[in-house]
């Protein structure tokens, strides 16, 4: 029952975002500024506060992180072979691979972690997110550099690389880790300010995800969308869960990591595809499809782990 009461409200808000866009309450010109607000201010505030107020030594598990990075790298390799056997074009191959391993940790992963596991789970997931995001972005730049077909690819590679290094969620996670390791207290005014700003993050992020969904593009790229979805929503969390079970880790230890692995394709897949010569239509299609189907697959993995 806890799984249902967590997943249904999250995806209800996403559905409300989709309805709001179709009825003109969220116009297209609102999406860009609102997304920047969430990405550059609200989520970094939430992540920094969650980590800074927690004990890094108590919440960081190097074994869980190693399992996460291993699962991501294995799916990266599988998607490479899959796209080669399917003879995908360069831009299609680049975006297919990125959609298969690059998860929406900041919006979906952290939301499910918080609403299902509470503040402790959010702290665990936020610490893992900083490390995994760095790995995601590194692999994404590699594959787009090899297969991207943009006209200004070299310049765009440098621009994307700078954006990766300046990723606000990664930087806020690193800053929070420093605060936690040094035992620095958050002044009450700063704590409350970050709490107010961070509380904006998840509801607005979920509405924006819903407003960005495109059912039309999903139908146009059925084959690659299904392949990327299977790898992202089923194979990747299965690999992680297999390792966690083999180690005998209790669910309360590995659930934040499993939730991150089960997250749908990241919205930044479209941004990077557009900047580095990927397939923008496939990016929108896979983001939309995996977001919709992740309501069922995340619930499935939570049930498996809790069962």
C-alpha cells in the first residue's frame, strides 16, 4: 500500500502537468524559464540541504555506489552492441544509447526517494546522485562525440563539457558533502531559506515533466523507444538488484540506489542531443515513453525489493 500511495500521487502530478499544457495553463514559453528555475535553484537547494544536514559517513555506501556505476556501464555496453546490431544511424545511435543509460535522477529519482523513504532516503539518494550524474554525463559526452552529427560539433562539445563541469546539482552535492564531512552547521536563516526554496523543487519538476510529454513522437519511433525503455527501466535496475541481493544487502540500504537505477530517461538527453548532433525526436519520444511506463516499473521494483 505504501508503494501505491507513493507512486500514484507522483504520477498524478505529472499527468496534471500534461493536462495543464494541453489546456493552455502551461504555455510552451513558460517551460524553459521554469525548468531553469528548478534546475539551477530549487533542486540544488534541496540537494545541498539534504546532504549538509546529514552525516556523510553514515549515509555514503561505497559498495552501493560501485553497483550503481557498474550497472550503468554494463547498460552502456549493451546499448552499444544493440544499436550496432540494429544498424542505427549515427545520430539515432547516439541518442538511443544515451536514453538507455542516462536516468532522470534529479526530478524522478529524488522525488520517489523522498516521498517513499523520507528525509533519510533523500540524503542517501542525493549523495549517490552527485557521483552517478558525473558518470552519466561523462558517458553521454563520449557517445555523442563519437556518433553525434552536429554541424558545429567541436564547439558544442566544449560547451557541453563546460555545462557538465558546472552542473548545479553536481556542484550542490559536492558542496553538501564538504559541509557534512567538516561538520559545519547550517545557520538557521540559511536552513529555512533553503528549505523554502527546496520545497519548490519536486512539485514544479513533476509538473514540468508532464508538460513536456509528447505522445505523438512516441508513436513515430516505436522500435528504438521500446529498446531504450527495456534497457533503462528493466535491465538496468535488474542488474543492480541482482548485485544487491547477491551481497545480501537489506532493502533499507540499497533502496535509494535501486530507485535511481529505475528512473526513466533524463530530460537532459534532449538538451545534449540538440547541442551535440543527436536525434532530438527520439530523445523526446524515449523521455516521454520511459516517464509514463516508469510509474509501473518503479512500483514493480519497489515491490520486488520490499517483498
